[in-house]
């Protein structure tokens, strides 16, 4: 019996339309940012350690908040397209 295939991630534009997401919005939670950026939460945590901008750090009483515009600018500087 073959292994079940993993679900493919949705296209980012579909995610934006589905959730009414605008690139200028704040993103709450590492999991939400990971979904929008199409990466894992582990990758988001590594990027935070590497200096990705965070608007508010999360703890037991506060959520993580990211400014998507700043995150995109940081990502383009750190990972320029070849």
C-alpha cells in the first residue's frame, strides 16, 4: 500500500483571498506567518534568531505579532533572488 500523499500547500494568493489578508496587515502568531510565507514554524523561529523584525514578542500572555511589510523587506535583503 503506498504512503498517503501530503496535502500541497495552498497558493499564497488563495490564502490572501481566503482570509482577507492584505500585505500591509499585521500577522498574529508564528503559525500564521509560517503559513503565509509557505515555510515551517521552525524556519520562522530560525529567522527570528537571525534578526527578522518582530513587532511584539510572544510569551504566556501575549501573542507574537509581525508586520508583514517589514518581514518581506528583511526576507528580500537576506535572501535576494538570484
